[in-house]
């Protein structure tokens, strides 16, 4: 994409009914990495995350803890959800809470418009509801309960009993949007990614759409419908609107025009809300549909979708306390094909930490800096003549940078990291092949030694730039050690799409000692 364009990207807004786990962290670091990449590419990047604070789930969590829902969300957001961003080193530009006035007020504006335009009508409703999903469940997601729930209908995702709800509701005429949605998926094949998600959505919509209940009248923890205050807006449609209210919908037209439409990254569990209901609501309101919806897979623990409600939840700090936030980010983003499910295990995490981060990237950085200190008094040597093998490195760096950027365009962070890692692997091999320690023993080889170490250091310069969206902390340390801030500027200001152009590192730059980027960890896990 051409530089300078708006790149507005969102995470789902999470339910603060409970504390965050590594699944929430996974989506958040993926979105953060994509937004950091685009920001570093000179795009007009904006990353939004936040919390989804209304609905029955929240009401019950608060009741179970003997506090009001507002007290509950304030506590959880303050004590757990804001700190998650620090824990994972996330550089979000905004954080929206659906209890904020900027949201509530403009959600009402939006629904009043839809009502005035005739897209909303009142009706009676009776259906099975899952509070865990905050959703009336379709037949296909209702199964027979087992164990304590024998004889009951349960939610296929939560395995908990469904509740039969019977009330007067307002409905959105979703059924009228089938053709326009199918047309959208056809004309914009990248609207839903990856292909597996797209196919699922197309087949779901092809089977016909039912109108959607958009209000509830049996409790009041939500945003009142402006024309009938005895109803609150259904939590899911309230939540979807965060993506527009956060950028000024209803009150700051200039900002809205600058940012909207967004890219949404979501877990595949909430794909239909984003790829079916959300664009239909926007079409009804006469607004642009999102630029795209990318559904990633589930983190599995012991073969099952990890979740707090099934007691498989792992807190992000359990990982970051031991391995650090860079390792968290690197591990989930590289080990799982973005868009597919992936199994988490402590063994896999520690093995990759050791092999790829400590021995691979970390060691490459430490020994390059140490050899420049030892053989050139800490000053980056000028390369003498480049030989064929040096040019192989140069080409690898250029190709990897281009491939990584192309992968990021497709939201394939894992492929981008794979491409970048070819530089790490090649430079480690290059050192083994060139044996700088042997060259150092021979005064005749002084020029060659300079070329080899310059090649390593310049490769590290490119690596720092390319990896900074994924691992902001260790790359910042490396940038410091390379001593390039003075000549090249801040790491996060390096144009990432030019990272592969050889020769940016100035010979004569003074390096400083680099402590191990990925220290040995105590194996307590
Ligand atoms: N509040 C809604 C979203 C509203 S968006 C307008 C919601 N919240 S949630 O707290 O349940 O978060 C769901 C999201 O968390 C998933 O879509 C996914 O991004 C992330 N994950 C939760 N569990 C996960 C896994 N086990 N694996 C991967 N991602 C997970 O749904």
C-alpha cells in the first residue's frame, strides 16, 4: 500500500467480566505488531483496543461479587486490562470503554438513524440464549448437555445450559442485506480473510439471514434505546459500534473521515458478528464497510480452546514474568500460522526461546558486537571488497525485507517473521563459514575481517529495524548497542520498507557492550 495512507486497525473489545488470558494477549500483540509495522512504514496508523462493558455477563459477574456493574468494570479494567497493555508492551493509540460518554451518546445517534430509516421494528421473541456468548444461539450451535447438564440444551462453545428468553424485542432487518453482503464478499475477496473464514461466512450468508434482535428489556445494564428507554441495546451491537465511536462518529467528522474504515482482527469465534452483522449495520446507516476482517485461530491448551470458563486460562504475566514481553510476542506470532489454531505448551515456548531467541538472534547480536569491540576497539569497520558470499547476505537481507512487507500486507505476521529469520540463520552460518576469530589472527586478513564484521553489523541493523514491531524491547537494546541513534535516528523512526537497502550503517560508528538480549531463564515452568 502507498505510504501515508490511513491504516486504522482494531482488536475486539474484550469483556472485563474476568481477567485477561493469553488468548486476549495473542490478538492484542498481533494487532500491535501490524500497527507498529505500518506506523514505521510511514502510514497514518492508528491502533484501537478496549473493553466491552455492558450486558448480562457483566451484570452477573458484578452481582456475584456484590458490587455494581460499573464498580466491577472499573476495577477489572483498572487493575487488569490497562496493565495488560504494559505487560505486553502494546503501543495502542486509544482505548475505548463502552461505558464512556463518547460511545454511549453516539450509539444512540446511530440507532436513532436506523430507526428513522425504517430498518428497525418491534416484535416478540422466544429463543435460547447463551450468556457466555451473549448471543441467541442458532440450532447448529446447540447440543445436548452431559454430566450435571444431562437433559438440558447447552452451548456448543461454553458447554453451559442455554436460557430460554421470551420478551418483546426490537429487530434489525438483517435479512434485507443478504444480497448486498454476498456482493461485498464477491467484489472484495479480501474482505474476509483467511480463505477458510471467507468460505464459512459466504456459506452462512448464502443460506439466508434472519432479522436480528437488537434490544433487551429484562435488565438495564446497557445503553437505552433513544425512542424506547425501557429497552437497552443488545450488547453485541453496542460493542461493534465502538469501532466508529472511538474515531469520532457522531461528533468529530474530520477525525472520522481521516480514520474510518478500519481493519478488524478478531478470533474466529466472533467472525460472524464482524463479517456479517457489522457490515450490514454500517450499510443500513449509509457508512463505509470495514476495509477487512481477519479472523485468527484459537490458542489450544491440551487440545481445547483455552478459556477461563473451562479453567485452562493462562495469565499473560505467567509467561512475561519468566521470558519477558518480547518473547511472548515473538513466540505467539511466529509459532502459529496467523489464521489457524495453534497449541500452546510451556515446552515449546522454552525450546523456541532457547533455540531461536537466545541462541539464534541473541547470540548473533552479542557476538557481533563483542567481536567489533575485541578486534576493532568497538568501532564498526569499513567493508573492504565484497566477495560473493557477502553479496549473498546482502541479497538475503533485501529479499527478506521485501518478503516480510508483502506478508504483513496479507496480515501473515508468522510469514513475515519467517522471512526475517532467514537473515538470522544466514548470518549465523556466515560467521561459522568465515571464522572471524581465525581472520583476526592474520594481519593480512584485516580487510577481510572488516568486511565480515561490517556485514554482520549491517545485517543486525536491518534485523533491528525489521524486528522492532515484533520485539520492541530487545531491538531497542540492540539499536543502542550499535550506536546508530546519532547517525540514523530513533529505531521506531526507521522507514521499514527501506530496511533491506544495504549500507545504511556508517563505518566508524562506536558500538557499546550488549548484555544478552535473551538471558537464560530459570526453568520453573
Ligand atoms: N466482547 C466481545 C468482542 C466484542 S468486539 C466488538 C468478546 N470478548 S472476549 O473477551 O470474549 O474476547 C474474545 C476475543 O479474545 C477473541 O475473538 C479472540 O480475539 C480472543 N481470544 C479469546 N480466547 C482465545 C483463544 N483461546 N485463542 C485465541 N484468541 C482468543 O468476544
